[in-house]
C-alpha cells in the first residue's frame, strides 16, 4: 500500500463545483496515506482563487494563463511531490473509499496504473452506461482504441509511467486523455477496481465534447502518433491501423455529406498514406 499521493485538479471557471471535488478528496477514508491536493487554475476569471484561499487553505493553488486542460494537468504533474499521482476533474467527485481500495489493489497486483468503475450523472440524473463504455483491466490497449476507455478522475498511477510514455499532449484541444491512455496501455497492464468509485458528472455546456465537432479528428491524430512510435506489438499495430481506417472512413463520409472539402482532402490523403499503401 502506497503511503503518499498527489491529487491534481485542473479547473477553469468552475468555482461552483471545484469545492465539491476538493471535499471529496478530503473525505477519503485513509488512515496512513498522506494526500496533497494541487489545483491548477487554468486562467479562471471567476472566484476560484478566493474560494480556495478562504475554504481550502491546505490546497496547493497554482494559476496559469488559459492553456487548456492538458497544460494544466502537466503543470500539476510537474509540481507534484509524491511518487503516486491521481487525477480528478473539477466537475467530478470521488466516493469515500476510492483511494483506500485502489491502494490495496495496486499493492496486491504490483501494477503501476489503476482505474475504477464509475457512476454517470447527467443533468442531476443517474444514467446507465452503454455496453461500449464497459470498463476492464489487464492489457487493454485494443479496448482503448474505439473511444476513451478510462476516466481521468478514476486514475491513480506511478510517476514512472509518465517518465516512460510522456505526459498529456498539449497540442490536442480534445481527446488528450484518449491519446495518453493509448500510450500507457500499449506498455503497461492496468488494474481495474470493479467498485464504482467516482461520480462522473455531465450535461454542462463547458465540456470539451460539446465544444468541438467531429471528436474522431483528434482520435485520428492520436492513432497516427502511436503508430509512428513503432513500439506496438504486431497485433496491436494491426488493430490500431484497422481503427484508424474505420475512423477516417467515418470522417470522410461525414465530410462528403456536409461538403467539407478541406476534411475530404485530409481524410483521403491519410487513407492513402496509412490504409491503402
């Protein structure tokens, strides 16, 4: 069982909910684990700084100009002082036994990455996940190819994982977690806690999935990047190439439908490069 943990909470104009996230960390039922909480304020113009100063003086607060969630998380990783790191989105919350159960599971398995089951709440109503979102553990690279198969708020991992695969890609405006999970799961076996350990909230207007159309555009970039590394097993490389072909075909069909000439040219070029060579 690890004895210390750094929790990184990126936040942008979420003074209405970030306190709930912080309180869920403070409420963790752990007796022998030292927890530091790092909030990276990504250029908020609301009352986030005042909220934390007045109500959570034990929290480490860092402000940066608005650079996006990847840059915020990366800054948190840089400031973290402990070997084990957890991520928590500012609009989510942990359930009280999360860290205790994950620390036990990581100790039992000897693995360096752990994620958990989750409860989805949309517009204050609990909703059931579709089968495509079903979580698993083990060597799950191929499970991660269709869509993001792990929630950032559920993750605990050892710092050495970042040393090996890198941190979040700040050039991606969305699907930055999908990109990192591909890099991690291609090289690390993942522990999975079947007990739901986070409340994952959705339905609000500032979610990245609502700000960008055609999210598969960014997944294509991540797939291209992982294929260029030449680090995948033959089986994983074939699966990644097949998924790249699928996503490019979907994007191309949509581009034809909406007469998006720029996207048509881009997708056709990528299909020729990767899938029709």
